[in-house]
C-alpha cells in the first residue's frame, strides 16, 4: 500500500511540474534597457507595447527595465502643448493614450530616463514640457547611460 501511495504522489508531483513548465517559461531575473531615440509616435507606442509584453512574459518582479530617451526620443514624453515652445522637436507625442501607457508601465516598476544633453541642447523645461518627468529622471548623457547599463549586465533592446 505504501508503494502505491508513493507512486501516486510521484505521479502528481511530476504532473504538476510539467503543468508549471508549460505555463511558466521561467525566464528568471532580467535587467533590460530599452533605447528610444526616434520621434515616430507609432514606433514609440510599439516600443511601450513590447515592454508590456516583456513584463507579461517574465513578470514585473523578475525585471529591472529602464527606458533611456535622448534626441528625438524625448518626443515620447513631450507634451503636445509644449511643441510651440520647443522648436527643435518635430513631434510631441505625450497625448492621453501615450501618457496612460507610460503610467501603466511605471506602476509596474519601469523607469524612464531622460538625457540631460538633449534637455539642454533643445531648451526643454523638464517640469513644464515633459510628461511626468523631473530632474531625478535625468542622466548626464543618454548614450553614456546606455553603455553604463550594458556594462552593469543590462541587455540592450531598441525596438
């Protein structure tokens, strides 16, 4: 009788193990930096969707995601009403839809970083012109931040 119980327990454990493997790829902990330096709103929205899909697959608790924006990439968080005051930008894409996507990602732990060189060179007022950004979100150089994070073991993605 004990042998039958042992076999049944082992069968249940094996079944549960395979069931968990089928539903959970178990990617483990990941550190990822997403690079945005383009002003195309459709492409930026697609990048945010990729980030959400990444979170859905791996789990927010298993991810450290940073989004580094520089150059034209700042248009992703540039408020539409700021465009007339920031003539060095062609687009201002932080409309309600984009802002909601960004908010949702931030609530899941995604960090958005802004290049101080772009802010200075394009005369951007962080608090006034950028959606939900502050001085604490700036990095001295977007490209230097990308290299630094890659040196810290972050995987680089540019969707």
